[in-house]
C-alpha cells in the first residue's frame, strides 16, 4: 500500500449532511442497494480501504429509480477497483464482490493471496451485502471456497446463500444448501438460528408452495437438534412437520426415540415407539438400541438387559452399538465383570468391538482401580486393528493423572501425537485437573499454553479446574481466570463461584467472598448448600458466630435446608467461643429437622466440652453418639486422649487408646503426636522417641509438629546436637520444617551453648497449633541466622528456600525489615529464588512501616519475576502514598497494577472500596475508576453500583 493510501486511511471520516448526497466522483464511500425479502429497497454503506468508518449518506425518501441507476454505476465502478494487497477484515467482502463481478473470476490473480484470509463470516458478509449477486456465481463461489483448506461454511454463510438462491427461484440447488445448513450447526445458538430462519421462510406463502420443507429436511433438522439435546425444539419441529402435512417416517420417530433416550426419558420414548407400531411399521435395531441407551441412562440396567435379550425374538439383529450401550450401562453401574463377560460374547453374535466399545470398557476398568487390565485391553485393541482414538487415549491419561502419574500420562500424550491422534479439550483438561489437584500450577499453565498453541479452545471446565487449583494458593490468580472466562463468553457456574468464594475465605478475605456471593446472584445463579456452608464455616473460624447464625437463619427464606455440614460448622463455632449450650440447642434442632448428625458433629461437641475441662461430659457425649448409631472415629478418641494427657492422666489416655486399637482402628499421626507432646512436656524423651519409631513401623509418617516438639524438648535440655539431629531426620523424611521449627532452633541458639533451659516445652492448645513466638523474631539478629545455617550444614541439612522463607516471614511479622532484607539478599546470593510468600511479607512489612519507596521496589521485583503482589499490600501502598500527598507515585503504582492482569472487580473491591473510599478519598477513587475505564477494565454492574454509592456517600 502506498504512503499516500496509508495516510488517507488515518483521516477522520467526514460527516455527511442529512439532507444531501456525497458526489460520487469522490469515491469515499461505496454504496450497495439491498432489497429485502418483501422487495422494499434499503441502503447500506461499505467501507473502502481509504475510509474505515461507515457514514449515513442518503435520505430514506430518495427514489427507487435513483437507487437502480446507482447500482448500475456501482457495478462498473467496482470492477475497476485496485485491490488492497493487505485487506482488513471489513474490506474482504468488497474485494471478493469486485472479483466475482468478472466472468473469469476463478482466474483472478488476487484470489490465491486472499484465500488464507477468507472465513465463513466474510462469505456471509459477501452474500448478505450483495443479494443481487448472480445466483450461479454465488453457488459456484460457495462450492469453490468450500474445497479450500481450513475453510468451513457456517450456518450464517449458508443462510445468506440460501436467500440469494430462493429469491432467484434456484430451488433445486437451494434444497441442497438448505440441507447443508441444517446439518452444520456447531452450537445451540446456531441451531436456534436455523430453526427461526426456516420458520420464517415457511411463513412465506409463495415460498411454502415452491420450496416446502421435505421429510428429509425435517429429519435432518431433528437430528441436528438431538445432537444438543434440544428436546423442546424437537417437539416444536415435529409439531411444525405435522402442521405442514409432512408425514413422519420411521427415521423421524427413531430420532425422537433416541433423543428422549439420551436424557433417560424412556416413558416419552415409548410413546414414539407406539407411533411406529400404529403406522404399521416394526421397531428396528436402531429403535431397540436407543431403548437400551435410555434404560442405562436411567440407571435401569436390568431393564436394558431385557430389551437386549428380546431383540432377536423381534427379528432385530443386535449390532455393535447395542452391545456398547449395554456394556457402558453395566460399567456405569459398577458391574464391570458382567460388562467383560458381555464384551467377550460379542463375536459369537457376529459383532466386533469398535473403538468406542474398547474405550467404554477400558474406562470402566480404570474407574474401579483395575487399570492394568485396562492397559492390557488398550494393547489388545491395537493388535486387533482397532485404532485408539482421542477418547481412548484421554481415558488412560485421565486415569494416570488421577493417580498422580503425570509423567506417564505425558508419555501417553507423546504416543498419541506420534500416532497422529489430535488431543481434544477433554484430553488437555485431564492434565490440567491432575496438575491442579496436586498443586502443580505452573505445569497446569503450560498445558493451557499448549492448548492455545494447538488451536484447542479451553472450555468452562478448563477454567473451573484452574480456578479451583489456584484458589488453594493464589486466589488473585484464580480471579484473573474468572475475567478470562467472561472475555471468552464462557458462563461461570455455581461451581466456579463456589471455588472462588472458598478461595477468598481461605485467604481471610470474607468481604470479597460476600461480594462474589452478590455477583453470583446478580448473574442469575442460585447459591447452593455448599456456598453457604463455606461462608458459615469461615465466619465461625474467625469467631463471627452471630453473623454465621444470621446467615444460617436466612436459609429457610431462600428455600434451602441446612445440611449436616452447615449444622456442624455452626455447632463447632459455638463450641470454639465457649457457647456450649447454644451448640447443644442446635444439635437438638438438627435432630428435630431430621438432619442426622455425623461423627464430625459429635466430635465438635466433645472437643468443646474438653476445652472446658469437662472430660466426664465429653465421655457421656460419646455414649450418646454411639446410642444414635454413630461410631466414634480415631479423631474422637484423639480429642479425649489429648485432654487426658493435658490433665496428666497418662494411664487413662492409654486405656482409651487400647479399645481403639482392639476395634481394628489404627491411631493416626494426630493421636501419636498428642502422646509425643505430653512426653516432651515432662521430659520423657525416650518414650517420645519410641513412639516416633512405632509410628514409622506402622506406616504413619510423623508431621512437622511431632518433629518440632522433639526439637524444642532437646533444646530445653541444652542438647542442641540432638535437636539438629532431629532436624536432619526431618529433612531426610521429606517433612518441611515449619515457622515454629525454626523459631525454636533460633530461641535455643540464642542461649549459651550447653546451658540447660528450665522453661517447659511449649504448651499446645487442643487443636495442635503452636503458640506465637514473636519475641524470638524481635530479638533475632542476622548473625544468629548465619549460625543456624552453619549448624544445619554441619548436620547435613542445607538451608533451602523454605528455611529462608520461614525466617523472613517471621521477621516481617514483627517489623524487622532490615534483618529480613539482609536475609533476602543473602538468599539470592546463594542462588535461591524467593517465592511469593517472601515478597509479599517484605511488601507488607514496608507498607506497615511507611517505607513506601522500598515497597515500590519490592513490587517491581515481584512483577519482573512474574509474581502477583497481594492486593491488600497494594491497598496499603496506594493509600499510604496518597496520604503522604505523593499523588504522582500513587498514580504510577495504580497504572502498573492495572497492567498485571488482576481481576478488575477484585481491584475495585480492595483498592477503591476497601482502601480509598474507607479513607474518605472519594476524588482519588473517582480518578482511579476513570483510569480503569480508559485502560479497558470491565467491571460488573454490581461493583459499579457499590462504587457510585460509595463516591456519592463520601
């Protein structure tokens, strides 16, 4: 394109006078005359390569004669148009029309360059904007382009062509195009579009007499609708067919039978079977096979078996699909052995297993943990010449991912690709689900990238799995995927919002959780029991029990019945704040409303009684528990044992343990840790160590708490060599030392080596959480950390990223930024890369201390390393800078923040509403909202409403 044309393309469009016409010689616009189905003229504008924006150029009252003259002028003009070598999307239909106006259009030199750019939407625009295109030319072009690589007609391109053909009475080719259009929908939306179009055409009397829908057209349309289980639409089509005096045939009725059977509605399916019989026809193999499917979908496998057995007596040969449907039903019902027996009899009935048959039975075997047998069948099918497809590979990959054998699954994917089998979105989802469930989020993102590079579009399940995975560690990242879903026009479900609400609650962000709840409702979704159970439980965990009770009481008006999880959360909440009577009252209500308590419910009450040192009442509650048919669990006994040990009653604790073991139940890590804690507390380290050995012999792996208790006990006795020896055992066992492990080591290192510490080992609360050791971090110096690293090295356990992280986080919590910063630098000098926890701790510490320049440096480091700072820290930073009057820096921070990919609503909630508005900075809030809009941030209407109310009310 010449420089002149480039510059012209950038000129703003001229405004047309509403009462005049631009002179044609300027050629700024090209005008098409469009004639609608009823023959009335309309006018539209097309952009040329020298003018990108359409302009209204004609009054509606201009004469039809002028339009015709204009059209003739336009025809001669377009044929001489120069072709833009790099046309934009909206220019392509114009250029194609110019080419098609020539008789030898197929030989046009520009066509080869245009072919890769032509999509079905361009063809739709070409035909829609040129209804007077010669019908044969339109038909020839449609056929010609359909043969080109990577091109596929859509229902919209077919519909535009159909209008041209029908208008010109090309009814025979139009029937073929109509059938092609009916077969081509790829979504419910497209199927509904075709349905409305055909209904509209059927209303036209002239068309109805000359271009009536045939039984073949109706049948294919029923099949197309059946593919998306559009049952209501199918009933409408069937009614239209009868009204149109088109007689259904067995194909019609079989399609209706099959559709109802797909959703397990055998009763409705049987009504159409009766229509087959009433018409004097006999149900065929397809009919019976559909009924087998319907019974299986309805979990009536025995009924499906009866249909299967009756087929030969009705003169219907059973085929591969009949067998596969029944095998699938048996596998779904967990009757895999029967499925295998049926599979093995197929060849006796002259049926050979298909790829779907093999896939169904391999899936069934994998579901019940018989993967090795499934793999044998996988190998067998290849040997028998039955080539596995994408679904077969996906079943194996999914099974391996669920067992956390992701490396083996990747090998299977490589094998799949070698065989030329293209993975589907389901295949990739299996990987993403496997990685997310095991916290391997970077690997999950790699798979997402692989999907996109292979032109495989992620679906709502892809994003739901990613959201659920990130909610375990990084709810900000999870929220970005909510935004991505909305960008891609994917609809978040109750599952999506439940995951996000749970993630926000885990992070302690209950305000954000409740905002998500409101957003969920605004989007027409109905929160379920799981939604409210998470919110009630989270409120109880932060002692906001009365708010939890209000939410609990509101369930009735929402037509939701509280389940045992919700009751248990609230009962536990009451027990934790010492309101045992309220907890008992709730238990009575639970029983009155026929909601049966489970072991967790009783354990919450037993724990509450033990916390009040009322062991007798706790034991009576155990008896009540057994009386209602609920058996005590290992956790029940552990609660009782912990309290007995706290009271120093070792004998009673051991007597309580014995019946647990004799009942066949094995004590778990928490039971043993309770004893280890008690022994360490009284200096009986030999017994504590014996229990550690016993745990390992019984296949129970000690957790960080058990090791930490031993470390502290040895430290209190001045036996630091033994303490570090325990740390080495901890490292060797792959057990990650906790924040408390290192705080105890530092506490004891700070004392003179070899001096006995008379202070008792730390006293644990009943829920096994260690007490806060802020004093350790307040007095710790950098040299103490270096001594710790040296001692660790001497005992063969080198300080790693976890070591540095725990120390830096501990220091930041008490505002020791200088020491934390020195450790951060030392960490990087050792080639150890800090994680998000370290960066966020440093950032929060800087903000708490008002060190905003340092905070900005930490933010830059985080962003450059691909990590997202917590929005709470961003809120402190932005508000702090505004408080200092440093608006320029605050604005810069905000701009950088908006480029990081955070969810726009979450930014508005945390920075604008919880930050600026709460500090009374309405003007700053308004400015930042404008900046967000300029940068293309899309906010939910509910968020906008909250902002406007907040700004106006400040």
